[in-house]
């Protein structure tokens, strides 16, 4: 479909806001994007964006979100082949009010920029760790190699950070709070299962298998190869009164 500046159909919003208010902003924004840019159906959006069984929901949740905004069948796939920036430029030239859609698209740009920056930071951090521990790869065992591979997989690390955050799960240390801009988005990621249990590559669940830890806690966890601490054990060490406090 060829879209010119003057050929975007006017929005036809409905007053029913139940579905729109039921879901968080990122879900609504992605529903708008998939509908306008990829021409996806309401059922597809229910399944792949909202996470519903389309046979049960029948696309009504996505339909409710889009119809509240005013997006109808005439808008489906209208920006196919165009970038988000191009779509925003077109919408901002309209005589009608497309502010809700434009806000969605601006948020998507911000989300993608933030995500891309985080991925770049993670890759750089992994490369720095490799350079620092080059001999580790030369002398390390297969078990340790697989463990580090999991922790240093950029996608695994990104998902773990998105789930658990950037503060150490053991002591609460946050690099950005202490080091400012130089510490932004930095944290090490620890594989919670003992490396001795990993003999081959397996599917990693970033939520259950990986946790963010500061450098000090990470080193203490792995300080004794034959006695790798769990996060719970490390927390107990941190919370235990020191000998100095007992004097």
C-alpha cells in the first residue's frame, strides 16, 4: 500500500477502554506496531504479543486495544515497508489527531534505542572479561568453559539483567550508584548451578539459572573450586557478624 502524507485514514476511536487499560504500555505499543507495520491479525497479536490462546481469546483483546485508539481495518499494514521515523513524520503532517499513535511510536524508538545500547554494553563487557582472563580459556577445563559460555552469552546476559536488574543479588551493590556513568549498565552474571553439573551445552533459563552479582561476590563464590558457594550461602556470610564486631 502506497501511503502519502494526505492518505492516512482518520482514527475511529471507541469508548470501550477495558482491554486498553487491562494491559501495560509496552504490550499496547507493540500491538500498535504489529498491526500498522506488519499487518498482523488480532488473533496473531493476542497470541504473540499478549500471550493468550487465540482459540479462546479470538483476537478480542488486541481488537479492544486497537479500537480504543481508533485503529480499524483501513489502518492495518498501512506503514508496511516504512520505518517508525517515516511513519511519525507522515502522522505529524495530518490534519487529524494521531497523538496516541505517535506517542506509541516514540516510545518504541526509545525502547529500541535503550535495548540496543544495553546489548552493546554487554558485548563490550564480555570482550573485556575475555581479554582480562585470556589464560583462563587456555588452562580452564571443559566444565568451566561451558559455565563461562553461558554467563557470557550476550542474549542470556541481557535477559538476566532485564529480569533481575543491575544490583548484586547477594550484597545489593550497584556499580552506577558508586561509579556514576562509568558504572552504568554494568554487572557480572553468575550461573547459579555448580559448574561441575554442566558437561555439555544445555538450554539456559535466564530467570532461574543466571543472577547478577558484583565482582567481589562473584570472586568469593568461585574462590574455592571444590566448594563453590550458593547465593544463599554467600548472603549468610555477608550477614554474619564479623570478628571485629564481636570484640
